C-alpha cells in the first residue's frame, strides 16, 4: 500500500519541485539582473557551488576566492553566478554584461568528464562571453581514456581554444602538463588550491589527544571497507572519522562559518590521516602533522608537490605505511608554511587587471 501511495504521489512531487525550481531561478535571475544593472565596476565570479553542494572544500574555495577578489579589487562589485545559474540563466542576463567586465571561474577538481555538471557550466560561461577576459582559477584536469572521456576532451579543447582571452590555471603538475597539451591558444599558469590563501584560523592551546581520519566515501576513494577497518585498527590512540562532504546543505550565508568551524575542529586533533584533497589543505592551514593517502587519480599525488617545504606533511603510498609515516610527521618540530599568497595567488591578479 505504501509503495502504491508513493507511486501516485511521485508525479505530483516532481511537478512541485519543478515549479519550486522555476520560482527560485526567477528570483536568482532578478538578483543577477539588478547587480549587473547597478552602476560601477563589476567582476563576475561564476560556476560557484550552490547550496545543495554539501562539500566543505568547494564552499571553502568560495570564501577564499571572494576574500582575494575583495582584497585586490575593492572598487569592484562581485556578481556571483553559481553552477546552476550559469547553466540555465546565462542566456537571459548575458546582454547586460559589458565586454570590459572580467569573468573569474571557480577553482576545484572538476575540469574533466568526471564532473560534467561543472564542465558544462564552465563551457557555457566561456562560450557566452567571447570578448571578455576570463580567468579559470586552479583546477585539477582529468579526462578518462574512454570514448566518452575523449569526446568531452575534444569539446573542451575546441571551446577553450576558440576564446580570445582565456587563462587556464592548473592546480598541480600533471594538470599543467595536460593543459599545455590541450590549450595551445590559451594563457596558462599553475597555482595550488585557493583555500591555502585563507589565513584566519587560530591554533588551540591544547589538542584532544585523538586522531582525525578525514576519508572519502565516494567514487574517488581507493579503499574498501576492509581497507578502512585495517587503517583504523592501526590507530595508536582514540580517533574520530570525518568526511568533508556533509549531510546538510551549506547555504551561501553559512559558507564562512562552516569553514571556520571545520578549521577549529581540525586544529583540536593530535594529527590527521586523510585521502581528501581539502583534508590536506585544512591540515596545512592548521599546521597539523598529516599523513596523506592517494585517491583514484592524480588529484592528490601530483598536487603534493606544492608541499615540499611543509615538513609536517608526508605521503603514505598504502595503508600499511601509515603507522611508520605517522611517526615521521609527529617527530617534526618545525611547523612553518610558505606565504602562499605572495608566492602564488597574488600573481594571478595580472590576468584580469
């Protein structure tokens, strides 16, 4: 009986969701339109994560990038266009965008066929504004060697190389090599993950005596449940398990608070073990001894090159190596980190000045 009722109600629920989404899009378009019509200089910051994207790392990048934009362009209003808005609303507002308005595209690990939602919205922004300066902030680039992956790679190559003034910034050495192969007509650069530009975390007076295992639970994880049980069994002290993808939606108003709370939580642990890209980034920001495990692609392995000077972070190539590598990072007394803004992020301003 319950199944019958669910089947009867499902079409009604879909209609409700569709109408709700249309109302939401209408409100979003009105907001974007008003911001674009307002007097003064503007920067469009596009393909940002909507609230329904529950990944703290994606939302943290927005917090860091918005702060970077405000620091370097205090006279500009920042017009946010999230991924859904870029995909569905760009045709409706693009006539309001002056060709002198720079467009900045969100950073992350989604330039490729694994994340077609993101790649599609990025293509739309690049194609829709052929006369504007476009800066695509640091991305991990990965296209599968499959028919679908290579088809999407060729589409991305054609769209990006056709733009008059597009800069593509890779997030790691492997992605930089791929960018050099794919985008001969674009400006190219390389920089680490943008969350490293965020410097508002505070170190606690004392830790809680525990390990934090920050581990993936999605298709990019390289580990079975048995592997994870083996990892946890090797713990030398009490531990907690956490993932940077959380159950709750992260509204635009909550982004900074969620990031700050996450950094406060990380800072309370003795050390971190993670296969999450932003598990590594948060650990570095909090200057915590950290053991990093690989995922299914080069997102972490190649990006790890940025941390050669960060002595309290080390790579474990397999779970069995974690106890020994843990002892290595705990023995490191030096907790200094580079000035990421001075070395990398502030230099990217030249592409949209």
